[in-house]
C-alpha cells in the first residue's frame, strides 16, 4: 500500500483573521503553526507534502519551505484558482471567494496517484491525530479506492472566545463509523450554551458533540468523485448562491456514504486542537506552543 500524501489547504486569506495567517509566526524560533503539523506528520510516517496555495503567495511559501520542512520531506505546490472550472463554465461576475475545500483538493489532482490526507494549514491537530490516520492507510481497511477516514474533536475544545466558528457536526455510530456530517457555518457560545444558527433561529449543541476540523483521509476514488460531482454543484450554485456557494468535502463524503460506495472510519483525537480563526487568538496559540516545547513534546527548534 502506498503511503498517503499529506495535503495542506492554505489558499484562503482568512477574512476574520485579517491577513495571511498561514505564515504568521507563533514561536520564538520563528516557526508557523503548520510547521508543527508537518513535524507531527513526518514523525507519524508521512514523506510527501502538497501545499494548496494561491499563485500570488508562491514566493512566500517557497521561502518558508526551503528554510524548513523542504529539507526533510518531499514538497510540491498546487494553485487553487477561481478560474479552474470545467469546460463551459465561467466565474460569475463579482465572485472572489474560493470554491471550497473540494475545489482545493482538486487543484492537486495532477499530483495525486494514491491515498491522501487533507488538513487545514492554519490549525494545530496534535501528533495523535496524524499517527492514527497514517496507520489507517497502512492496513487492508485503507487499501480501497473509496476508503475514507477522519479525526474528530469534541466541540467544546474547538470554539473561539472571539466569535463564531464553522464546524462539520458529526453523527457517529457505535462502531466508530460516520453516519452523517452537516456543515454548520455559525457556531458560538450564546448565554452560556453552545448554539448554531440555521436561518434566523438558534439551536443547541452538546459540548461533547464530535466535529470535523478538516482532517480527512481519502482513497484515490474519492478524488474522482469530487471531479465528477463538480459540474452539478456549479449548476446549483450558479442558480442559488453564485458569489458565496462552496463545494465542501462533507458533501462528497455524504454522497459516497449514501450510495454505499464508501464508509468513513472516525478516530477520536486525544490531543487538544488549536487554531487562529481570529487575530486575537495568536497569543493563546503561541503560549500553548511554548508550553508544549517546555514539556518536551517538541524540540526547541523543529527544523535544525
């Protein structure tokens, strides 16, 4: 079985953060948040990395890669562009928002020849998550074209004190497989309770609800399904929400589950998730990184 490639989605500017947070330094040694994901991934067994970025950020990312992980892992880059559409489709006038996480994965379709793992470049997942999802693809379970896995986190450990967050809310069966996942784009604490907004109404959620932080593992067949389903998504989006509609990974996952082509093994991470949705969270993340280095989870300098 081929080792999975690791794909980091870094094409978003981070509108709520206010800048290119993927390359904002979070340690005294000048490391950025994705350095820690790459370090954990390499330790778990990953060897190949693909960065999904915007073309205009290529020089900035190349500088970081050459000074760090590029000396230890095989690195490639792919560019997510609004104009990367099937024949016969054009970008709607006024559209600036990227087409979503499925479209980000599809940007690297020419670099994928086997299983792959997708993560956000601006999230901290922890070493346990990388080891579990890497091991999945080293077993017979992970050898089929439509094999899928994800790492979930408890909702209460993924919220922000600065405002709302978007999360994939998961329903998991007693055997550890995903029944369904629903993308909730506005989740926050309201009057001491965790709630999400749907339309004009707010609904409660348990603090222990498993949620997706976009750590997915996929067989090659899942990529093919994304490509096949893209025109139908565009047809709906051009009609209903041409400026902001997004092609999310959970859409394809749910379709494959419903069709019986695949099922998703869900792994619960024992690590705490950290992210920088908002600028104000940078100091919190930096303190957590410093603490983990002090405790010996990471060396003083990741890429000596």
